[in-house]
């Protein structure tokens, strides 16, 4: 059990920022991850406009949203918070880094370069879209071509919404995005997950906490969790520093 003191948080933050390569562009990173969704949106819109789409095809949209919400919950719980082959790098960027730099009452990024510590790498987003493509093909064959494109489109936009919402939670709470009431409500849910005492057990949904509710992993309200103290405890250690 390691204590996450403010000094340790500052040190991990400084080391993480020093590790960001000189060529890194936070706005390029954001444009790449959202741009992947935009490309799929344009492709799917063009294809769907040329296809006969039955109203029943639209059922694919809520079904994919449900599945994606469950997937988000389980991957966050089992991959981002447990170090396992071959996903060690994902764990290293999440539990001992993202969760040490940002804690419940100090969630905001302090500079644009910190987008590197919040956003998923563009290749990760692309990987998820590419992984969804064969499933979309199967849906296209077994259901209809329109349903197949709707599958790919919904999965891609869900991924982009995850990225944008997570970034919004880590925007300063007084900013235009941070002041939005819906964002503030969802941020409170994610911020509880950033309490190191709770992160391994509660609030794994980042978009909408549906499967946290279904699977009973909603964190207790702050007033019911009065074991306060200024020292934060977590079962994590800093990620190994990699040569640049
Ligand atoms: Zn976060
Ligand atoms: Zn987490």
C-alpha cells in the first residue's frame, strides 16, 4: 500500500510531462481521436443515404450503446486496473499515472500538454474501430447492410463520446465545458472513481453509469465514506520510466 502524498503527485506529474516528446501536439491528438469518428460518420452517412434502411435496422443503435457501455465498464475494471499481458502499457498509463496525477478533488488538467495524460492514443481509438469492423460486416451479412453501417457508426461515435466526456471531466470546473450541469453531474461520478481508495471497486463507467448501476459498482456517497485524511492510499506504484 503506497501513500499518494501531494509531493508524490507533483513528482509523478513533472516526470510524466518531462516524458512527453517535443513533437507532441495536444490539439493534433484531439483532432486525430475525434477525426477517426468523423471519417466513419462521413463514410457511413454516404453509404446509408444510398441504402434502403428499414426502421428495424435502427434497433442496432441502442443495442450497440448497451454493449459498448458494458464493454467500457469491464475493460476499465479488468484491463486498466489490473496489470496483465499484453496490456501492461494501458495499465501503466492509467492506474499508476492518470490516477496519481488526478484525484477526486484535483481533477483538472493544468496545461494543454496534459491532454497526453487524459486522452487515449489515436492508434488505440483506431484499433477499436478496426476491431469493430468485422463485427459490423457480420451484422451486415446476417441482418442488413444498413444495420452493419449503423453498427460501425454507433461503435465509433461511442468511442469518440468516451474521449470527449473524459476530457470534459478533466477540464477546469469553472471553464465553459466544466460549468455545464450534465458534465458536472457525470464528472462527480468519475471523480469518485479518482479517489484512490475507491478506484479498484467503483464507478468504472466513464460515459453513462448504466453498468455501474446494473452490476452494483456505484461508489458510496462521499458523506458515507468518512474515513477522510489528507493522505491518499492506493495499491499502485509509479510506471517504469521509459527511455525517450
Ligand atoms: Zn479520469
Ligand atoms: Zn480508472
